C-alpha cells in the first residue's frame, strides 16, 4: 500500500469530526503527521505519560494516540496489527497506572502489589479496536494488598476498584481514557468489583460456565501485580485447557453463538444497520470459529493456546485442524472487517459497529477512500460472505464424523440388523446401579442419548456378544462416563472404531478401559496420518508452559506417547498403513520419548548436582529399537554410555563423580519411561545388553565400553551391536560411539569359530524360548530370529552391510550374493505378521475371523489361509538359506 499522509489528513478533516477536532487541539502532532513522520508523532503522543497528574496524563496520551494511529492507519503507514497492538499496550499502561495511583493515594509510596488486572477479550488478545471498552477482571490478594491497618482487605480492594474505574472512565475537559466494563468477573450480578484470589479460584474450579472458558482463552495478566496474575492464570489453566474433550461445553458455546445470532436485530446481509461485530458473517463469528477449535484441541496441543485471532487461525491450519484456505480467508476477512469497524469509530469516537444509512454511510466510505456507500457495502459483503459460509458449517457440526481417511467415516447405517431383544434388555440393565459410571441422573441422561446408536453399532458388529462384553468391562472401569457419551454423541463414527478396538485388538481394549480419553486422539483431521520425524514428535512432547515442573514434563511425554501409540494401533487394525510404516512410526515415537525424557531428567538433575563439563549421557538403541521397527509390545533395548573420563566431577551444589553422576541420571531416564503414573507406564526398559549385564553398572564410559567389547564381550554381544544405533547424543558423541561400534564389527574373525558360536547360541535359545503359537513369526524355526542370526553371521564374517536396518542389510548382502533374494521378501512378510499379531492375535493363535482377515490384508494376502501358506513358504526359504550357509537342517513343521 502506498503511504499518503496528505490524503489521510484531508479525509480525517472532511469526514471525521473527532479527528478534525483532535488535529486542532494537537497542532504539534498535526505538523509531524503532515511531514509524514508517523513514528515521531507516535513517540510524542506517548510522552504525555510524563505528566504528574496520572488522570490528565492518560487522557492526553489517549487523545494523541487516537489521532496519530487513526491518521497513520488512513495513510497506510500503520497496518491493522500495529494499530491494535498500540491501543492494547496503552490499555495495559493505563490500567497499571490507575491501579498504582489508586493504591498510592491511600497508602503513600506503596507499590501496586496484591492488586491484579487481568485483560480479557480483545484487550487480552492485543486486538483492541479504535474506541473499545476494556473488560478487565480485578483480583486481589488479601495477604499482600497495601492498606491501612484499620481497613479490611476486601473493603480496601473495593475502594481501589471504584477509584480505578472512575479514573479511567470519567469524562473531563481532557476527555476519557477507557470505558471500563467489569461484567466478565465471576458472578458479576452479585459479586463485588474486585474478587479475592481464593474466591476466583474456587469459582473457576467449581462453578464457572462454558463461556467463561472461552473468555479465558485470551486472558493475560496486564496490570498491577503481574507476577501474581500470571500465577493465578497458571493455576486455573486446567479449567480453560482441558485434556479430555468436553463436548458438553463445546455444545454450550455453539448454543450461545446461535443465541447471539438469533437475538441480533437488523439485516443479515451487509446493508445500513448491519453489525460488523455481531451480524451473520461478522467479526464475532471469526473469533468464535477460532475459539471453538481451540477449546476442542488446545487441551492436548499447547501450540494452539494463542490469544490473537489471526495467530490462532494460522496455528489451527499449521496443525491440520482447519484448512489453510479457511485460515487465509477468515484471516483476511477479519482484518478487513476490523478496519471498517475502525473507520466507523473514528468519525465520532463512538463504540459503534453498525453501518449507518444515507449520507453517513457515504461519509464512512469516503473516509476509507471509497467513492460511496454502495461501494462500501459491496466491500463488506465480500468480506462477510465467506465468514458466514464457514461459520454455518461449524454450527452444523453436531454430527461430525471421524476423519475422512478413516474406514468408518459415518455411523452404522440405519438399515443395519435390528438389535435383538436380549441385547436391548442387557444394555438396559446397565443403568440398574451395578455400573458406577452409570448411577447419576446426568450420566443416564447422556447414555440415553447415545443408546440407539450404541445398540445399532453392537448389532452390526461381527461379534455382538464379544463387543457387548468388552463394552461392559470398559464402562465398569470408568469413574465417570458422561464425557465419553457426549463425545460419541458428537462423533458417531467413533462407535465403529471402538467396536473394532474392543473386538479385534485386546491390547487396545485394555488401553481404552484404563484411559477412555485416548479416543480424543481420533477426532483430529490428522488422526489417521503417520506421525512425522523424531524431531516433530519430540517437539510435541517438549511443549512447555509457564509453571510446569519436572512431573508435568514427564506427564506430557506419557500423554503424547500414549495417544500416538493408541492412534497407531487403530491405524494398524484399520489397515490404514503398511505395518512396516506403523513399526517405523512406533520406533520414532520411542526415540522421541527417550530424547525428551533425557533432556528433562538432565535439567532436573543439574539443578542439584550441576553438569560435568565435556561429558554427556548417550543412549544406544539395540534390537528392534536400534533397527527402527518396534511393535506395540516391544521393550526398549538400550545401553547407557557417557563421554569423557571417570575422573570428571559435576559442578553443582552437590557434586558427584562421573560414574555415580551418570548412573543416577540413567536411572532417572529409565524411570521416566517405565514407572507407572496416572497416565500409565510407557515402556519396559531393558538394559541387560550393557557390559557385564545386570552385574555391571547401568552407565559406563565410552572408553570402558570399547575396552569391554574388544577384550571381554561374547559373540552374541557383537551380534547385538549389528543393530546398535545412537538414539540420543550430540554429534561428537555419536561419532565417537559410532567409531567404537564400527571398529568392533570390522574385527577379523575365524568363520568356523563364528559359525560354531552362533549355532550353539541358536540351539540354546530354541530350547529355552519356545514358540507361543502358529503365528509366532519371531520364534518359530525359519522365523525372524533365524533371519537375524543369518544376517548377523554374514555381517560379522564379511564385515559388510553394517547397518542397523535389517532390511537394508539383507538387500546389500543379497546384492553381493551372500543371501538369496527370497530372504528379503520373507523378512518383510514376517515383520508385518509380527507387528500385526501383537494387537490382532496377541496369543499368536488363529484370531477371530474378522481379525484374521485384517491380518491377512495387512500382509498383502487375499485371506488368512493364503497368509498361513505364505508364512510357511517364507520359513521354508529361510530354512533353505540356513542349510546352505550353516549346513544345518531346520525343522519348520
């Protein structure tokens, strides 16, 4: 946009009486603006704050800012964001000054401790409009509020509150500062103007309404005792940002929005009388569009907890909750409507949002730089129409399904089988008091709402008796089921996904029984997308908020990991992705959890013991974790190493020697992932592959590890190193450990002795670890263990294909002629079976028909019988390679 100060000043004088008077009253500012020096004019307007009389200073600053920002806006020199930020920043300064002056007037020299101003609404978001009210909440701390000894804290706080409101809103010869509206405070119809911290906390923890949650999305401590205000907001954060979706509250927000629309008089489309803020397609609908999605998803995703409307829309698009197009269209409409709103208010400095009629409409249009009112109406129509369209769709989402990529996009069709009388009677019996979660009137009412859909889903399932039994088990373990029922009412497509979890995958059914809030992870657009890189996943786990302690950080790891593993489990049983891709995603998730757990533990540990300069803890992954393909039942096979020497000592308040320091730190990392909490345990951490096994220290230096591997390690320990991969550690540490591992694997060996060792180990393993069933793709002879032994033997013998990725190693060995090509095909098939059976057939016997069909489909087979034949043929291929390489026949019957 071209900056034109002359045109702006002319339009201000011709079409905005308020600005014309301000230009006359502030000739020095007018001169700066005429010279095109907007920033100097802005600085001069703010300089009025130096006046000794706070009330006079604020009023003069307010008039100067109103003038400079308006003309700068009209000239194209100040964009909307700058205008709103400057107005909001001034509101912060004004409220802070008013609080300080009120207290100092009563208690000379006192600081504004104990009196808190919270900014809400547009003020909290940094989006104040040109002639806006402010809607603060005033809180006080009785213990620290300055007062005379004879004053009760509550009486002193109310006196200060009255003085604050008067000093800002009273009209004088200098004008006013802000109209102050305190109706957003708790129970405003009966409560005093200032609320004690304890009373406010009790309100928001027990009796606050859904609209108050929405209001606090944009709340911030802006004035007075800001530190105390931030602590209060931290304390009530669980009230605003709930981990589990509260669809009752979301529906209440939607009902409130509908009421706003219904009560709004005047035209629905842009015309004289159209309300830019409240009418259909107006500013409020853009704000509610963003806030509704924030309420749904912000409890689980802190990146969405943004106050600004445009910032929230962009964050929602970045995380896939809304489309990029919606964010762009709504954002541009928001800017456009807010700009026209400012034009309306510049004319007479009135807090108005409605388009005028006749000459007044033409006047606003010309102030904006348009020809007439008709052109302005067309401009507003183009801005509001896409808003109305998208908000209509949002209000109609009472029956939103699971993501479109899911197999179950809609609820069970109404023409499915009728529930049997026995099924109806049994479900009816759930409300007889035997199930604790279904004893309250509210729970029964919520259950009755979903009962028909539940009955239809169970009746339509392939195994209604099994589904019914698992539903009863799950409900029997829940302390409360109201939110679950509301979620299912809002997302009926989830019925069929739950039925699949309950009948096809016992481990997922157990997870749901313990944590039904895991279903929340399935309503996002991204629910059936594979997670991104390790860094992406770690980023979700590392999101910290002010006030978080060590336990909060560990909970965050557990929550994100638990939700990802559950979502990946659902993707697996719905055959949404190749099991190999699921296994890789499970591995990335575990690596991210290790990385974040180590970082959190290091920071907590360093607070007491400091750090050891030049040393760090390194996590080496082995087995399936090192190879990058985990299952839902995998342990984490790791070795802890530390760089530097044994002689190092930490520099903290309680220093420790290097060995003790890193062993205790390693214990913390293992505990962070394996110790059960309210959010469950994540992994079994297996450190038995470390030097000297359970008899050795948990963490050893890299030098000690290298010496042990060179001098004392057994052949099986070198085999394990074939799948070693540094999961956590700096670049130098990774290079150092990688060099040690490579040097061990490059060691020359006697082929005959190597073969003897490996065959003896496999024979002993076969005697002590028997297959658990016909689907045990791991332990059956000719299975994955035999593939691993073959590959590791060839890697150690030929000192090549030294990669922890077994599939890559097989391809390289096959390309060199050491393995037949059939082994790669066999490995992929058996790995898919291994990953699938961990959920669909954990007993490793033939599962139900439905689970068997999915297991076959996952493995690229037409049916279960074809899968069994292909698995047998693959084992035969491995047995043939085994006999060719080792000269030993495998029995694979």
